[in-house]
C-alpha cells in the first residue's frame, strides 16, 4: 500500500516540478533580479516561520540558486 502511494505521488508531483523548472527564461532582465531575490529569501528565512513556510522558502531558495547558475552559464549579470 505504501509503495502504491509513493508511486502515485511521484507520478503526480514530478511533472509539476519539471514544468516549474522549465518555465524560467534566461535573459538579461530576469537575471538582473536573481541575486536580490536570493537575498530577500534569505532574510525571510531568518525570521520565525512555520515548518510549511520553511519548506517553501528552502524550495524557493534552491530554485533561485539554479536560476543564478543558469544566468552565470549564459554570462548574464545576476545583480542590478
């Protein structure tokens, strides 16, 4: 039963993650705000928050770091 639940949740959640990751377009404008968004998210993580909000902040920070990496690969500045 647990295996079935795990498989079903992977089938449902995995495409959502792939769509969210692929919807980001690397260009000069979007890259210029990445570093400030990372700093803002880190500031939010220093404040008291619930476990659910903490998970969302960690996921957001991970996504922003991936975006910064993509911007650096394209040689775009990640700050304003």
